[in-house]
C-alpha cells in the first residue's frame, strides 16, 4: 500500500528549509522525482493554478498526459518513484509519499489511465491525496483522501 499526500502549507523564500517532522515521523528519504524532465515544459502544459478552475481536473490531467509531452514524462517519472517507494516498503509494508499539487494528479492519472477520472472531483488541496494498492508493478483500488471541511 502507498499513500500519497499533497504537502501542507509551506513557508515562502529562504525560510522554507528542510528536515521537519511530518505526521509524527521523520522523513526517511527526499528525492527529486522529476529529475531531468523539462519542468518548464510541464508547467506550460498543466499551468500553475489553472487546475482550480477546471470542471474535471483529473480528466484534464489525463488528456494532457495522453498528448505525450512533458507532462507524460513527469507522470512516468512519478509512477516509477511511487513503485520504488512501494518496493522499499516491502510486500506487507506501506509507504507515505509527500509531494506537490500538479505532480500528484499527473502521476495518479498516469498510474491509472483507464479509471473514471471525471468522478474524482477537485484537484488535491493541502494534505489531501490518495491511497493505492500496489501489486506486480501495477496500481489499483484508489481511495481519494479528502480533508474534512
């Protein structure tokens, strides 16, 4: 099982820092998931805050990923990172991944390309995310985790 959450509110500027405890546990690993992927190209495809105005944001992310550009490459990099995290957790373990808006949505539609993306609702707000089962290199049973309003 792997749980992916969007980070909470963050400090801006140089005070942002690192090394804070999260959900009661210290961070085991920090990785640059997108690596050499064209981040500017990704942002050009998915925008910054545009997703908040999309009627069906997950369906929109899926359509962008299907185009095969920078977003598709980000999605594949995220998928690989999530698979790696689940492998490191072991067959009966669980992993918690904390990431960013846009990155999570892109990774999720890449991992589950045939899901009913229209039914998933809004893009993830702070601390929201998804829990997935992982088996044989595949993801299934998405449980969207929404913050109480």
